[in-house]
C-alpha cells in the first residue's frame, strides 16, 4: 500500500452537522474529487499543448519553393533528364 498523507479541510460547525446527517464517506468523496480535478487539469494541459502545436504548425510561412521540383532539378542535372 502506498504511503498516505493527511490533509485538513475546515468547515464551520453548521456544515459539520449537516455532513453528519448525510451518510457519505467524506474522505473517499474528497479523494475522488481531487483525482477528478487532477485528471481534468491533465486533459486541459494536453488540449492546450495540441492547440499550441497546431497554431505553430499552421502559422509557419509556406515555402515559395516546391521541394519536389528542386529535387527533380538536381537529379536531372546529376543523372540526366528523366532519371528516376
């Protein structure tokens, strides 16, 4: 079992009384909430990374040159017209 650390959550007396009236395992409930928030944060950061990558990719200036034409030119010069 992994070691555990304790956290303290303060609530006012009225809230504490209302919590006792409800049959909920508050420790488990808080752990699930924390795990959900961590997961949502990871997903949000991943989505932001994807959007940033897309923005960088699509913002690049398009080359005025067609690389296939340049390669064909050098191959033709090196090996002769129509070489494959």
